[in-house]
């Protein structure tokens, strides 16, 4: 991290999934982590206890400040608090899980 930015992370529902948004004080750009529910067969069945982390994006303008890591940490904190598991299909989220063996119990 090159900069200790004041970052506020909020969660927003989107359809059956959601998005974590990172707002940085004094910046117009936002980072985000998107997730969707893991679906089973038949297609109408939604597994609400597993969230698939699909994308983590931090624009270059606010990069290098640890914002992506904070987004993943918020997802993990919510998983602990709300009792769901995470399927890290986003390569960044998967790498953070590999770096944090203490999160293994949350990996779907």
C-alpha cells in the first residue's frame, strides 16, 4: 500500500446477488466486488448459503491502496457474521483465500 486512504465499503443487493462498493474519500472512482448466489439444478433453485465471488475491480486511479483486499475482507467478515460460504471464482479472491489459511472454513 502506498497510501492510507479513508475507504468506506458498503453492500448493495443486485437482483439475487450483490455488489460491495469501495468509496475512497476525495475520489470519484469506486472499486467493487460482485457476487451471485450459487445455483443448483433445477435452475430455479438458489443456494443461499454459498456466494460466488465473480469479479473484483479497482480502477487504476485508486489502485495501490489495498482497496481490493478490503473488499474481500468485508465479504469474509459478512460470511462469518451471516453464516454463508464463498466460492472464489474471481482470481483475486481465490488468491486472497490461498494467502489466508484461516479462511479455509468459509471456502465453498
